[in-house]
């Protein structure tokens, strides 16, 4: 049996581990500034490159924000803050690998059908009120804000789950699909269709009709999928 290779850790990993341990223990609470680079160098007996690489790793993880002249400030962790950075690489993947867009739309369809069933089963009167307000805001939106109202309505449905991971994932999916959303939709065509479909979805949730809501959102997303495909084709280089 071949011997297992033991990888030597880089020095900044040690600095990173100690800083993360400080976050967990409360030595560096959310909102506080970390010690200066020079102070960290002295504390951990390392050079500036190890400290800077550790700080940049913390920034990529969403654990600190770094501003020139201020230093590194500890961030309060949220589900959305942890999930959101995933979309940066995913944007490139979607633009360079066309079939990934189809995979994303399929994932969104399965995700939202499941969540709308849950919304119909769990929605309180307060949830129905929030959904109605989101729908009314979308109906009142002009062409410039139509996409924002569209997303807000779908996020409001997911929010009924009271699961911040679902909400964070839904926002990432919308962010990834945003470049393929038509910027201006004529008010007399697809806007009316979208609003009619959203109204139908809302009515089924308000009636606590899980299967009816699932059927309504499936029809809505399958129609929207065709629009995304058309937009993707126009964006694809010849």
C-alpha cells in the first residue's frame, strides 16, 4: 500500500485558524475591528504576507470586511451573506457553459414548486397579507421596476417557509437568472400574462390549495423558461 502524502500547511492557514477561533470564542465579536496587521504579526510571530493572506481568506468567507484606512471589521454572519459569494463563480459558469442555464432553471422549478406547496400549507393570515402586498406592489410597478416586483413576489412565497437557507438560495438563483431577464417588457403583453399568473398563484395559496398552487407556479415558470432561453440565445456569441 502506497504511503499517504501529508500536505504541509501554509503559514497563513495557522493564522486563519487562530482568528476563526477568536471569532467563535468571542474575542473578536461582530462589529469589532481586528488588530492591525502589525499587531497580528507580533501576536502570531509571522510575517506580513501570512497575515494579509489570512485576512483576504476571511474576507472571501464573508467573515470580515476590509476597508482601506480602517482595517478589517468582523461581520455578523447571515445565511445570505455566506451563500451569496457562490454566485460570482456561477455567473461565469453559466455564461461559458450553456447547459448550466437549463440545469439552473430545472432546479428553480423543482425548488419553487416544493416551496409553493409548503406556503399553501403553512401560510398564516399575516403571510397571506404579506403576499397580497407583494402582489399589489408588483401590479403597481412600472416597466423599470417590473422585474424587481416579480422577484419580490417569488421571494415572499419562499419566505413563508421561515427557513433562511431557502430564502438565501432563492435570491442566489434570481441573481444568476437576472442577466437573462428581458429588461423591458411591453405592458400590453408579457406583463399582463405574468401578473395574471401571479394572481392565480396567490389565490391558490390563500385558498390553502397546495396542488393548485403547485400547478399554477409550474405553468408560470415553464412559460418564463422560454423567455430566458430566447434571451440566452440572443446573448450567445456567433
